[in-house]
């Protein structure tokens, strides 16, 4: 996963450019697809079922940005407000509940600022939050083999 981000670094570096999450996902698409990920397309969400009803039909699903079924890796690409508006926590819940999701990867900008506003740097803030969660496994357990945070 990290090699995909390194390959696209020049196009997505948040120290240089202010990009929306879909723009970052588009820059990552070739590397993701080359490595076997299905990637969300405009108007075509990738659904991971989380609740099944009568006769096994999904009655609740969450969408993810990319998913590789061979090893159960789900990917979410976020923008600057992901920590401020708790999107990263929703991502963690989606990964934890998603059928066949074994591992998750959340990509966040290292810096996020617009001419009108700047936010607390998302990646370092997310690291602190997830360090607090994972340093207390007796209080909060996740059914994932791993959760990877990547700053771009």
C-alpha cells in the first residue's frame, strides 16, 4: 500500500497541493488497480455489506474507496476535515463491520489548508487518536488484523 502512495507522491503531496479526496484517489487509481484493487468510480460506489437480512440479502452496506478481495484490504482516502469531522472513526467502524474486510488503510493529508482556512494537521492528529485507541486493547478491541494510516 505504501509503495502506491510513494509512486503518486509528486501528484498528491499535501505539502505542495490542496486536493480533494477524489482527486487523490484518481492519482492512486493506476497503482491500486495494478495491484488488484477494485476502485470506486464516479457514480459507482464499492459496497461492503455489514448486515444481512432474510435469505442472506444485504440490508445495510458501507461504501469504501478501494477493496482487494484476495486479502480483505479496504482503503479510504480522506481530505483535511477527516479528523475534525470524525470521518476517520467512521472509516474504522466501516472496516470493522464490513464483510470480508480483514485490514484497513486510511490515507490522510499531512497538511491541509485553503486560502480561507487551515486545520490541525490531519495525519499527525490521526496518529495520536489511533495510538490512544490501540494502546488500550483491553478497553477497545477491533476485529481487524491491522489498520494502516498513511500520510500524503
